[in-house]
C-alpha cells in the first residue's frame, strides 16, 4: 500500500477544520511506519481545467497559499490514481479535501475536486472506460455529483444509513452489483462514533477497506485508490485512516 504525502500538507492554509494544525500529523503518526510513503508533484492548471472552469481556477488562485496547497492536493490524487493503474493500491493523504468542489464553485473546506480530476484524467488518457466512486464521508459529495452527473462512464455512490451494519451492508450490496476498471474512494472519516456523525466504529472502516479491496480484485484487476476528505477528531482520525488502509491493503 502506498500513501501519497507531502510535508506541505501540514501547512495551515486557512481557518477551517480541515486545515487545522496537527490534523495531518495525527494521521501520519499512525500510518508512516506501516506503509510506503510517496511524494507527489503539484497538479498543473491544465489538470484543474479538466473539470473546473477558468473562472473557478482564477478564483482559487487569488487565495495565495491555499491555491498552492490545493494544487499539491490534486497532484496527490493524480499520483494515487496513477499508482493504482499500475496495480499498486494507494491512498492520497492530502488536504484540502475536494468532494464539495463543483465545476465553477466550491464550499465545505474544498477548493478543487481532487478525486474527480484524477479520474477524468484517466478517462481522457484512455486508460479506463468505467469507474466506480465510493464516497463514505458524512456529507454528500455534491461537487463530484455535479461533475459526473451526465458522464455514464462514472458511477458515484454515497451510502446513507442510521445504522452501522446497514451502512456497511449498503456498500457491500452496491459493489456486488457493479463493474468497472477502477474503484476510487472519497474517504471521509467524520461519520465515526467519536466524530461529527457519531455512527461508525474504527472496525467498520477496516471492513469497508476490505470490501473495496475485494471488489477491485474481482472486477478491476486490483486497481483501487482513495483520497482523504473529512475527519476532524484528531484523537481517533489516525486510527480510523489506518484501519481503512489495513482493510484495503
């Protein structure tokens, strides 16, 4: 398992919870000794324009430091996707998150839609014909939905349930009836019992990782990757991410 990471992700680029000091370090402390760390390059403006308008790119550019880190986050997602295409399961330990970024606007701590850009790039390069996106963040990825709503090659799924087992079962049922050349995961950990959502256990994240791995090995020649979205309780975030990676590895 590769973990795509850059020290600049530790920089506090804004005042929102995703950019809070210590958040990335809490995860890195849990995973750095167990997985292979890979350093990405920043995405290019052309990469951003694969899914975002020129006006949106220019808007984020005016944010200075946030723009720099956002390009690096998208670059991390691209690197994770490229590694997955080489049958190396990967996780982009990146920030800012991205699934609330639509073609020409963004909100919810997001600026560029990292996962969407990485998948669109694979499509444009002719490397994949079909992809499955699993988004288990607490919040619906409206940006991802807006980008791929009329793209039949990409299927987006955001499970919802008020019960732990029902949530995990819905993922299992979806994957049992799906096909694709790759599975990409918007991995948000804010649905944990000690985070905002108050539902899932750490063990549930490991099970979700196992479901992703099983699907990828059945349908995608092992091609799988994820990127970090939400998750804000630093006391449990690292353990939750590691559990998911253990399952997906």
